[in-house]
C-alpha cells in the first residue's frame, strides 16, 4: 500500500499511555527524536502496539505547522 | 513560548514549492529524515521561510497515525 | 501495511482538480457517496492518481465531526 | 446551515465507546461501510448521540489521505 | 443542524485569497480578532463566500493547540 | 518563536476536564467567546494549565471549516 501522506517516519515504540478510548504512543525515530501519536485504543490493540515494536508514524503535510525563532 | 503539541522536530529547509495560496516546505531533520509541511503562502512569507533556514516542524499527537507491517 | 486510522473507505476516482501545489480528488464509494480529498500535487503524481483508479480514502477518527438535525 | 466541508456522509449510529473526556462513535453508512468518529464526551451528550440515531459524519477534504495498492 | 465541533465562532468575511483549488478566507470575530480558514475553492463558491458575508468558523477541539509564555 | 499557524487567539482558562490521557480545556477569549481545546494530559501538566491562566489557542487555517445559514 502506498500513501499520499508526505510524512512517514519509522521508529520503535518506547512508551504507551492507555486511556479509556484513546491511547498515546511514543516512538523513537532513527535520528533519536521522539514522536508522540494519539490513536484510538481499539486501533492500538488491533495493531498489537507494544514497547519495542517497529512502527511508522504517518502525518499529512497539512497537519504540520512551522515555527522559527 | 511553550506549546502543547507533543511533536516539535527541528531541521533545515531543503526545498520550497510555492502555490497561489499554499506553500509546501521540505525540512531535513537531524536524523536525516525529511518532513513535508503545507502552510499558507502568507505564513511562509511572514516567517521568511527559505532554503537553508532552521525551522521547527510542529505536529499535534492527534494528527499522527501509526502503521505496522 | 495496517493503519491505525479507523476510516478506510475504498472507491474509484471520478474527478481530479489540480492546483499548483495541491490536488483535490473526488472518489465515488461503493455505496454511491462521494468523498473529496485534498493532497499535495506531488503525492497525486507519485501515486498515479487518475480518473478510474481504485483508491482508499483514509481518515483518522479524530478528524470526523458529527452533526444531527 | 451549509458547511464548507466537502465530506458529509449520513448514516446510523451503531456503537458508542465512552471515555472520560472523549467518546468514540461508530456510524454505518447507507452503502454499508462504517465510519468512526472521536468527539468530546460533552458534544456526544449535547447532541444526544445514541445507538440507532441518524447522524452526518463531516470531514474536511484536507483531512482525507489516499492510499493505492 | 447541530455540530459536535466545540468551536463555532461567528464573524464577518474581511478578505478572500483565491488559489487554483484552495481559497483562504479571513473572518473578523465579534471581539475583533481575526480567524483565517483554508477551504476548497469549490466550497467557497458553493457557499457564496464574499467580503461582508456573515459566516461561522468551525473548529474541532482536537485541532486546537495551546501555548503559554 | 513565531508560528506559521494563522490563528493565535489569546484568552484565559475557565474550565479543565481531565481524562486519563486527554484533557479538555475551555478558554474565554477577549471578545467573550469560548474556545475548547483537547490536548494530551501530559501537555496540560507540562504547561501548568490551570483555571485563570492566560494561554494562546493555536489553530492551522486548514483546520477551520466555514458555515453559512
């Protein structure tokens, strides 16, 4: 499957914070930065999200804001 | 200024694609990955976005989807 | 590849409206409804988006608003 | 009220998963597909969201990603 | 029609910047602040968006980020 | 820090609804309107979000939908 989303960053799950319907997942990227994702708990269970698993963080370009100093 | 957005990734602008009202900006992160952002042309001008400039790509956790193989 | 996004709707491209950096794509779903997607022109080209092509429209649950009469 | 959002899909609520502040709602569309929406619990209560209720799922075109095989 | 979106801010259109497929609209709110919206050009035409028109800017709570000094 | 987001609305926190991983924050703007934001509980704690605190609500133009009567 190929995606239109311009941002596809692969990394490893380092932490999971499970809510009642939402789960927050932290992913360490190859470059050492951390990405945080909020997905439904249903999706986290379905995808077998667990610490140590390799995942890809996917973000549409239109969801990325820029900042400058 | 501190932001609630969990994802704040610093990098350097490597390419700019300017539309009539939207500008797409490519940013190379420290780890070598590329992030693409779509912002208004007005914002790109206001922030002085140009190739070589250091910027921070900001993404809410709720905008980050996950994929697994 | 399996995605965390809860909404994955398959259909056929029926119209494409190409901007300078953004392309709008209309997709007819199996049930006859139409979905409109805005993606970067780069992505539309890369994915070979053309009228008649089968695609999947992907939306995070957190991007779906509800209305009632 | 008319909305700028290009995606307005009508269906019936089939399931509700209530969190502490977020509620996830599943909607069956006319064509048989299912759409999942995450809204605030406050909104779900205010709109009287319950199984069997007819609702419209609303999504901006810019929130719709595409995938091809 | 009642919406789940928690943010519904009424104001008057003060400026329109029309791209090839995307239109950016500036709205002055009752309190004097300005809100900017990017919608498809198709939607702007369909809704008859023009300077002086009263509109409501609608934003999901999950799209609102916070900043503190 | 300057942001590309076109919508930066300052106000005062009037209510906080804390979930397990998500926190909903209500902000009263200068003009008297209320903005609701959903952020991660982690972010709310990190930013010291509490009733009476001055914050800025930040929204990308592409997340703002329009409605007309």
